C-alpha cells in the first residue's frame, strides 16, 4: 500500500500536530537554542497570539544568546493549508529537509504542524491509517 493509499480521504487537518510548540516572537536566541537542543525538535515556531511570525531550524554559532530570535527566523517557511489532502501534505513534508511543514490559515494563524518521523514514512503523533487484511 502506498502512502497516498494510506492517507486517502484525509486532510492535513486530520494528520497535523494541532498544538505545536512555539515561543513568542520576542524570544531570545538562548530560548530557541534550548528548544533545538532536544533532538525531537527540528523547528521552533515563533508566534504572537497564535499568529505566525517565523520558524527557526538552526542558529549560527556566533548568534548571541541574548539576541532576538526573530532576527534568525524564516518568515516564509514551507507551509500548507488545513484542507489540502493528507497525501499532498505527506509528499511536501517528505521532501522538506527538516521533515516539518507549518499549517497556516489564510490569515497566517498557526493551526498546526505537519511532522514526519525519522523514517519519513509516518506522520508524528498519528496512528497509521493502514488497514490490516
């Protein structure tokens, strides 16, 4: 069974992590470094009142711990809407080097995060939808 068969009939909203970890856009580099030190954290989202401000996947070594994290944020990372098909979300996320794609609404509010496990075969936190025969 292919990935597209596995996710047939599901949307991004069905397979996303609905409450991704985020920090306020006023956060410092040290705050983001601390989160990225966790091997399961590939991307730190910066948001204010749920509105997306940026995403950070890495920080330069020379970045000052008390510097503004937003200065290092990608303000236009790969994103997808919640009504896109889960199969399309899987394909986009599998091609992303960090296995993460931000789910945003039309007003750039964070709705969730698409995340693939290290094998790039399953969405994080989502039970497989494969049927057993």
